[in-house]
C-alpha cells in the first residue's frame, strides 16, 4: 500500500477500532469521525483518498452526509463507501443509487472490506 488516507465515519467504538486496526495494519492512514458533520469537516480539510461512511449516525445519517460531500467542490470527487448493517435485498442497490461508490455490509468480512477499499483507492482519479 502507498499510504492512502481513509476517513472512517463510525459512531460505534468497537467498529471504529476494528476499521482502524485493519486499515493501519495494511498500510493505510486513517482519519476518524463519529458524526456526519465531523466527517464533512475532516474531508474538506484533509481531502482523504476514500471515505468509509456508516449509514446510521447521530446527526446527519450517512446518506445526508454523502449529499453534503457531493455538493461541495472540495469533496465531491472523493469515493465514498457505505458501511451498513442494512443488508436486506435491494439495500446495496439503494445505496449505490443514492450516490455511494460501493457498499460494505456489517458485520464486516475483513477480506471483503480490504478488497473493496483497494479497488477504490487504486483506481485513477477523475
């Protein structure tokens, strides 16, 4: 890995620790936010290579936070992956239609997570 910076947006401490540990162990750098508002501020300030966005957050939900990211020129092109326990039939398609670049279901399969992260971090910008 070349040290891409990933913003993890997750309000559950145990889940945040898992994401942090896995990403750091595989060479990524992390930024961490526990709310959608904080995620927007960090993304605008630090321009991460990727955002992992929990859907259920205490202020803005993940879809609202995504809309805010997409509406700002500083953050509009950052790939954003939905992180959610909502794994019912059609949820993946619903999140992709909302504008997420990918989808990772919880509980997280670490190999699946890393494969999805690599696909989105390794693609050319634009």
